[in-house]
């Protein structure tokens, strides 16, 4: 499971590098991953300080730290 989450974290990183900022709700759909796996991968990146979060109203967006 840890390997799978790490692979999804890499997929998230590449996606955010390409697309820029993405809605948190749309991320699993863009990745074509289960919600739980996508959010665990995102947590991995957040723990490493590699992503930024921004809230606009009720929506949350994520992007890579530049």
C-alpha cells in the first residue's frame, strides 16, 4: 500500500507541474484514482512541504511549491 501511495504522490506531482493549480475535489478524477488513494498521496506531498493549498469560498485548490 505504501508503494502505491508513493506512486500516486508522484503522479500528483507531475499533474500539478503540468496543469498548475487544481481543485482538490477534481484531483482524484483527473488522476483516475480512488479518492482515498489520491488524498493519501497528496498528504504525502503535503508532509514533505511540496504543495500549497488555497481556499476560495468553499473550494480548495492545490498547487506545487515553487
